[in-house]
């Protein structure tokens, strides 16, 4: 499973890219706001750090406007992927952008029916939001499982990008469900490296190593 980082914060991207753990990036208006930088400037910098897909989202609602803005985003770097909100206008925009060979990521997907339509429209990625479903008492992981199953049944090329990931449990669940990628916030990726037993084990081995050295 590919790991995308769900952030526009360059220092965090550099940190995990140096570990070889960043296959791509996803951003959205909230993450751009959090990064505190102008969108084009920060996306252009991110695209120089990461070779993989970098998803960029605007705020247009009409298909033609989404597509026009998407073309502008795609001119910033060769690895830009245009995030398109799910819906009739979004699906139209995916078709316009696909004809222009511009990659798309259909976002804000909350049902398998939406995921099916995104694939039929030719989206490059689909982003089912599992954490936000969990938040309202639905089982987000079931949406990932259903989407993977439907795409496999019909050989759709659209890649399943598990989104709205909130914990290492979500990362593992997405991998078990067969998601092509998961977009993981930096704090969750950091947690994936750690385990209390690992820390305790290292501490004990260090103490015993020092004691054995002292004894000779
Ligand atoms: C996906 O591309 C979105 O940027 C993100 O995963 C949304 O996550 P959230 O529900 O934690 O905001």
C-alpha cells in the first residue's frame, strides 16, 4: 500500500520523505490554511520534494470552473492531481479533465455508490473518507472494503485512496482491505513507527549492554 501524507506542511513532508515513506501528498483548503502559506507557492515547493502524486483542491462548484481551475493547478507541476468534489458537477469535471490527460482525485466520497460513479467517470483516484464516517457512528472501513471489492469485480483502474485516517488502526485496516494507498496525517504516521514495547525493549537492551560491558 502506498502511503501519502495528508498535509501541506513542508517540514513534516521533508522529515518523512527522508525516511522513504512518502509516495504522494494530499492537501485540501483546510490543510493549506493550517500550513499558513499561499497555495501555489507551497504546492510548487512540495512538488519539488515529492515525485509522486500531489493532490490539490480548489473551491469551484460548476464543472467547467472546476476543470478550468484544475488545468491551472496542473500547470504548476507535472505530478499535480486535481481534487474534484463528488457530485454531478464534479463527475462532469472529471470527464473534462480526463480527456485532457489531467489526473483527478474524487474527494468527499462517503458511499460505495459514489465510489462506483467516480470510477465509471474515469477518476485516477477515489478518496473514501473513513474517519468522518466513524465520527458519526458508521463503519468507515466497510466503505473501503466495498470500494476495493467493486473495483476488483469490474477491473476499474481508479485507485482507492483511503482518506480521513485517524489512527494506525485505520492504516492497517486500509491495508488489509486492499486499498491502493492511504493518506495519513503526519502525527498518525509518527505513531505507526512506535510501540511501547519497542521503547521498553530498547531501554532494557541498552541497560544490559552497558552492564555486560562493565562486567567485561
Ligand atoms: C483527503 O484527501 C483529505 O485531505 C483528508 O483525508 C480529510 O481528513 P479529515 O477528515 O481528517 O479532515
